[in-house]
C-alpha cells in the first residue's frame, strides 16, 4: 500500500521507508519506479504514455513487472481507454454491489419476484 499512496499524503516515516527500500536493491528500486510511472499514467489520464511504459516494462527483466505488462498488453485498448477517457462506471458498480447485498441477505430463500420487490423497495 505504501507504493500506491500519493507521495504528498505520505508521512515522514513512510517516505523514509520508501527511500530505504529503494536503496536496498536495484531490482526493488526499478519496481518502485515502474509502479510510480504506471500510477502517474492512470491518475493523470495520460493514456498516450501507456505504450512506452509497456515496452519498457516488457524489457526490464523483472518477472513480476513483465507478467503485469503482458496481461495489460492483452487488453491494451481497454486500459488505454480507461487511462484516457473521463468516463467512470462507479455508479453502475455501486448499484450492483447494493443488489448483491440484498441477494445475499435472502440466503437463497426466494426467487426473482421477491428479489425484485426487495430491490425496488430499497431504491
């Protein structure tokens, strides 16, 4: 989680720990660098930099970074769109989570008609 936290939100102790991790091993420092670059692409919606990051990641020699880049490359168009377009499916995901919570609370006791009534009542 330390790597995913925004640098401006890190405490002094966390910043020191991150610096110590970088100094511990060159492979760890490279991994942190790739993570920070990817987070910047996602957070700042710089999808045009994704191809360059993927090329660098696939040639870095770190197995875990290569595997992640390989998986991202398999669905590159969708990841690029997610890193470029301003749209979000957060509202949809929230409604699905709410519906699943209602469904779980029923413990499989009823069919679709009761689930529908409970979902409409909750809305």
